[in-house]
């Protein structure tokens, strides 16, 4: 079987030089190359237009040499072009290479070996470029598919939680720029567990796919549909007023409920409870949106299910204990005006000079003013993340008060769950943009850790990389405390007040503290004692080697 030979086209308009080049080419041809010759540029361009040429050898002159090359390159397309020139045209040849020629050769002294070597190199380079382009194309396609898989729920083919987070960020930014309203609608299928329990999860999956299809048929192409998990869906409706969102939600309710789902042996009637929320401009994370939307869904459930609510009428449907808890919190959460900040100084114990402040949050006046009560009811009603973030915003806003020395360090508190739920880049936007490095510290209470604290490691590292100090608060003497310090490598360790209070009268506490100081010093962290109430405690802490502290000895938070 005869091997296919490489087809070479020589374009040379000087007969004498063409003859000399032809001899070299014939000698180079052998069994690997098939030679064609054109003594006219137009003839060469016409031959290129016919196709079937693997490489072009173009002889150029100083006069219009670059223009000639550009015309050949345009007609050659992906076919490599080698430029042949005399000594006088070397500058033109170099310019041609800069504009896309694969190489150039000097006619004087050109031999068969150098010509063949250059042609083969150009052909290999062409193959490599094509292979690279193909690999790049396949990589981009694979990346696109992975991106889709990362953002799309595999069962229902709507957005998943990650995809919703990205859509929310995009629409939130657009709403701020354009002054648009952004509405969220949560759909929670009624008694869906009954379907899974009686008919199996496979049937439940079919029902979820049917519901997602009905959602797609009801909303606009510009709206975003996401499955949050289980039988919960969330819609984002850009450029939509609350009243319009209520109408859309009612259309969705009817679309879900009006036509029973017919399976092989069963007819299933599915209904949904919907909650509608006009999103505030200051929200930070998807958890805030979900928390507020679930309040509205809760109202729909309490009013009998299969209905649409905006959460404004929940008080009439709740019992007395629920009304007391939520009337002071959820309504004011919607307005975002129920929090205030107080501060407690952090001092250098040696001279009792102020080196920083811990900014603490307080809830609405009344039963839920103190943090323990506020966060307890927040957990009960699935509002912890939104309350924690609103408290953080309040505390950070207080930090810029002129009464504080702005060169001091400011400490604020966050729950571990909030740090996990909120993307770090979004969390950082809440801090002042002109902040100095290590001017702010986030305190995370060790008492709020759930199991192995390793789940916080990457988040803590990201905060530290962005110039935010991290403190482990309420540290004691158990094995879990040591584990937290080793895994999270905090910048600051704050000793739980119960190990400080009364230390002057309890030698055992003092011995434990001395050991803790050695451990923290070995880890390279700063140590702060909390709960100092007596002068004797301050002096003993100094003797132990603790240099920083805070407590009621200098006054209550104000």
C-alpha cells in the first residue's frame, strides 16, 4: 500500500531562482513529498483555494514581500507557510514570521537537509497546534459540563443550592444597580413524607420531577428555580414587586394542585404551601433568605396548608407562647431594627490601658434582649443564621463610632454554623473596606462546636488570609479544648470566665491556668482572660503570665 505523501506548493516568480529551488525540492522530495510549482502569485492562490496542500513554500522579495505573505496566509488558512528569502529580504522574512509564518530560510546556501527539517518541523507544529486546540475545546466542554453538574440538581434538573447561591448573588447585585425589587417564593410540598412512606422514594422522585416541570412551565425564563433539599423549592423573581410575587405564587399553587399525578397504579394529588418574601437589600447569605421565607411557609402550614402567605398575618394563627416569642423578634427582623450594640474594653493588665473592645449584641428590649435568650428563640424558629448576621452587622456598624480609638482592635462574635453557612467572600463584605490588617477579630465560642472542629479549619484559614484575626472563646481545660486549639490554630485564645472568677481563692484554678499558658504560648497564640471581677484576680493573672483581660472589674458592657 502506497503511503500518502506530503503535498508541497512552491510559489516563486523568479524563473532562475525557481529552477534552483526546484532542484533542491526534487532532491528533498524522495518518497515523502509531492511537489507542485506556481510561478505566479495568483496561480498559487488559486491552487490553495482548491485544497489538498499540506505546506506552502513562499519566495518573497523586499518589494511588497509582507503584503504577498499576508495574501498567501489568508488563502492558506491552517496550512503552514515557510518563507524563503535572500539576504536583502531577511527583515521582511522576520516580519512575516511575526505575522504568522512558521519559519523562514535563506535561499543562499540552503540545502536539502535544512529544507526538509524546516518543513517537517512546520508540519509537526501544525499537528501540535491542532491537537492543543482540540484538547482545549474538549477541556472547555468538560469544564462546562462539570459547571452544570455542580450547579444543577441531578433529580429535577433545576438549580441546586450552589447554583441558587450564585444566582442570588448575581440578581442581588443587579437589583442594587438597577433599583429593582427581588422577590423569593418558597414552595414546600404538603405531607410529602406520606408519599415516600406509602409509595416509596422512587415514586417520590417522580413527583418531584413533575413538580419541577410545572414550576418551569409557570415562571418566566429570567426567573430562577432551585431545589433546596427534600421537597422544598425556592424561586427568585427578578424585577418583581411583592404583590406580583403573590400572584405568581398563586399560579404555582394552582399548577401544583389542580391536576393529580397519574402513575401506573396510583393517582396522587399533591398540594404545596408557599411563602413569598420581598428580599431586603442588606441580606448577606442564602441562609438569611431561607430563614425569612420559611417563616412565611410556616404561616401557610398553620393556616391549613395549600395556600400562599407572605408571613404578615402569622400572629393570628399562633398560640399565646408562639405569639409572645415571634411578635418581638420576627416582625422586627423583617425591618432589621431590633438590635443594638454594647462594648466591653479589653485591657493590658500591667497598666490597665485599653487595647481593644469586644462589641456585643443585644436583642429587642424585653424577654429576648440578652444573647442567651435571643439565640435560644432564634434556634427554636430556625432563625439563628439570620439573627447572628444581623447582630454582626449591628456590631460592625458600632465599631466606627468616634468614641472608639480606631487604632484599637475590635472583637465581634459569630456562631460556627454561621461561618459555615455564609461564603467567606460575602462575610468579608460586611467588614469595613478600609480596615487595617488584624484590626478585627472574630470570636468563635468553643462551647458551640459540634463534634470534630476540623469542619471549620478551611473557613478559619480563609478569614486569617484576609486579615481577620480568629479567637477561640470560652476555652476550658478538657481534651476538646486542646483539640480545637491544635486543629484551628487561632490567633487568640480567650479563657472561659468560670476558670477565672474566684481564682484568687482557689489554688487549683491557678495551677490549671499556668499549664494552659504554657500550651497557648507553645502554639504561638495570644491569651485573654475573661470574667475578671476583683483586683486580686488581676494581680494573680499577671503573676501567671496572662497579659490581657476583660471583665466587670472595669464596668459592665455599655
